[in-house]
C-alpha cells in the first residue's frame, strides 16, 4: 500500500491535472510559478503527497526557465500542463 492508503486515506481515482495558459505579458513567469505552487498544494491535499522543499525549489526553477524561454523564443504564448 502507498503512504496515502496506509495512513487511512484512499488515493483519488482520477489523476491530478491542471492546464494554465499564458500570453507572455509582464508577470507571466511569476504567474506560472504560482500555478506550480497551487498544484503542489493540491497534490498534498488531495493525494497526501508531500514534495520535499528542495524538490519544490527545483520545480519552481524549471517552470521559471521554461516560461522565460517560451516568452523569449516562442512569441510569449505558452501553456503549463
């Protein structure tokens, strides 16, 4: 059994999924990081899955880099899924 089930919590039947679209306007990179933060909070709340702080920092860095590259090299429009 996984950690959620062994703690008396049944894992949700559906995978956790979210898509956010950005237009490259000022603040888009920060907004992408905020979406990531909300997703991680949902992951913990709905799946009882806590992501280590170091990994959370790494995820925010990756999202920032991807969003910045999309703004610079793809005309700004991008989605985070």
